C-alpha cells in the first residue's frame, strides 16, 4: 500500500527541522507558496518534492526513499543512487550500445572466426553497415546466420 505523501512530507520536514521559511528557502519558492501548500499538506510541484528528497537523503536515506516512491520516483531516478546494469539498460535509448557491449560482440566474432580483434571489428563493422543500408536489423539477420539443424546427411 502506498504511503501517505502528506505524512511523509511532514516527517521529512521534521527530520530536516524545516519551518515554512526554511522550506521556502530550500525549494526556492516564496513563503506564501509554502504556506498555501502546507495548509494542504503538500509541496508545490514534483520538482519541489524531489528537492526535498535530495535534501533529506544525507540525513535519512530510508525516509528519502519512501518519500521519493510516494511521489512516483526513486533514488536512482533522482541521481542519489547509482543505477544497476538492468536499470541503465532500460534508461538507454533503444538501439544504442555501450562500448563494453560492442567489444563483447566483436570478441564473439573474433573467437568464432579465429581472427584478431581488430580484423573482426572491421568485418563486423562492414556487415552492420551493409545490413543498415538494406534496412535490416540484427533480429532480422540472426535466424539466418545461426547454424541450422540438419535433418539428413551433411550436404543435403
């Protein structure tokens, strides 16, 4: 069950010892804005909530995580914790590889062909350029490049 955002904001303000003026200063908004939103128990915007989470994180990381989650974010999204490899992959635009991923692909080609890494890199690059020029994806080519299971004697 999601935690009550108003309760978490009040708890965060207590941990940070923020009165309305201190919260206004932290969030870069007017005292009047804080007073208006405080009567409702919230903050003025998602950005303001994220700023509160960032200020709270060094003081109480667990409460900061709960507050971020209640506001629809998390500490990784806010740059307060490093992303896991899966999270980095999910955040990367589709189709872009890291240098490490490209090296893994080229090393696989070099091993399969018995070639030095640089020679395999040139061959992989030429193959990808040709596929791109034809509008083909790796997914479209992979089944055709995989070893086929033979049902009869070799050569048939």
